[in-house]
């Protein structure tokens, strides 16, 4: 498949890994997560995503820090974000240099 710039593009289907978010869509999801985390505004964040047409995006590629507030958005009417389930053994791994990182 080619687009108007003669660049090859992969066909995207709803369940395929190729259906990952664009950078713009990922930015909108992270912004919505920020709205919930910092301002406790899940309704407003959900309205913004719905207006943008992003109410059914797959969030499986996001980390747990961003997924956690997005789970609250699915409680709002019309929101059906996918890929928000917790992984069974997901644990926080502090990055090197953080105060909670283990000392060697």
C-alpha cells in the first residue's frame, strides 16, 4: 500500500500490532493521563479524547504510570480505551540514580 508521497505503509487492522498509536495520538493519551493525575479531571480528559476521535485507542504500549489514570477514563460514558489491564507481575523498577535505586 502507498500513500500520496509514494511511501510504503502497512495496512492497519484493529487487533494487529501495526495498529499502534501515532506520536500525536500517544501525546493526546499522555495529556489525558496528566489531566487526571494532576488535576483530577477524568470527565474533561474523556471529553477531549472523544472530541479528537480517540475514545477507542489501544493503550497497550504505554507504561503503567500512564495507564493507571487512563483506567478512570473508561468509567466515563463513551470511553472504550483498550490495553489498560495490569500485567500480573508488573513492578516498579527505579532507574539508576534515583533515590530509591538499590546501592551496589
